[in-house]
C-alpha cells in the first residue's frame, strides 16, 4: 500500500539537491549565460547566484533565466508523461525538477515586483506607470505559482493518493526533506560567492525558498485523493548511485560554480 511506503531520507535529500541544482544551473547558465553569448554580450563571471557581463545585459538576457526554468520544467513534465519512468527514484527526481523549476520561475516575478530587485525588476525598469508593471508582475506570479502547485500535486499523487494519516505523513516527509536539502545546498553555494555572504539572503535562499509550495502538497486534493487509474509508486529505497551523484554534483556546485567561473577579465 502506498500509505505504508518507507522512503529513505538520505536518498530524498540527494534527489532534492540534484533537482535544485538543475533549476539553478538552468536559470543562470542555460538562461542568462547562453542568451548573453547568443546575443554577443561578453560574460565575465558565472556563479550559483548571478552572471556578470560587460556592458548592459538587456531585458532579454534578464528574462532568460526565468524562461529557461519554464522550459526545463515543461521538459521534465513531458518526460514523466511520455516516458512514464518505472523507477521511483527517476520519477520523483523529475517531479522535483518540475517543482523547483516552475516554482522558481513563478516566484521570482513576485519577489521583483514587491522588492523591486532582481531580474524582473530590471525587465520592467523604465516602463510606466511603475505601479502597474509591478502589480502585473505580482499577479502573473501568483497565478503562475498556483497553476504550478496544482500541476505538481497531480504529478505527486502516485506517491500519496490518500488522505489517511499514513499517506499524508509520507507526503509531508518526502516533500520537506528535499526542500530543506535544497536550502542547505543553496546556502553552501552562496557562502563562497565572490560577492560575500550577503548573497545568501538576497539570491541563494530566495532561489531555493521559492519552492516552498512543494511542502504544501498535503493541502491539495489533487495529491491526496485516491484514483484507481493512477498506479501507486513503491517506496524510494536507499540508492547509493543517486547519493554519490548528488555528492559529486554538490561539490562542483559549491567549489567551482559557487566560487565563480571567470570567463574573461
């Protein structure tokens, strides 16, 4: 029974770390860096929290990070729907990838609209009236975040699909552990950033914290309602391949990307 499944905490943390790093790299490298190179802008530094370049980055480059997260999130969703992975580890990694990418993409406009800081604040810079564009960012963010939560709830249903105590306990545990692991990974990457530890508060934590909706899946009927058409997923047992991969990727994320990859002086 799905409510009786026992999932390994270390493996859940490993899956969370990998999914978060994928979202972070998608945002900074696949989004900002790739579009900058494609438009002829010279990059100077790549980090886990930001990308720097010579001259004006332009609105397209600023928007590219969030758009890349949307694309990667959709790709992970399609891999679940079309590929139908049988391995619970692979399937849950893809579910977490959808969550971290879409929540990051949807949450960032809210952050920029309220704090007037970050990528989307730069995108609307110079547009008037300012209050309208900031309000629009917030509205788009709230709508996008809600849609993302409903989508993730449907994807996570095979791991729960029960409103009983045991089912909800499993759901809360398997969403909270990856979320906390991602927060730790984000802080580790930000702690060694060339700009100093303050980026932990301004960039690292907000990036991982945007996935808070993942921890609220037990409030969504789409995740907790039983459906005979949705086969139950077995427990996520300890898997040293996923754990070792997460350890190696995290080391690169902190030691290499965290400290910064310098492209040109």
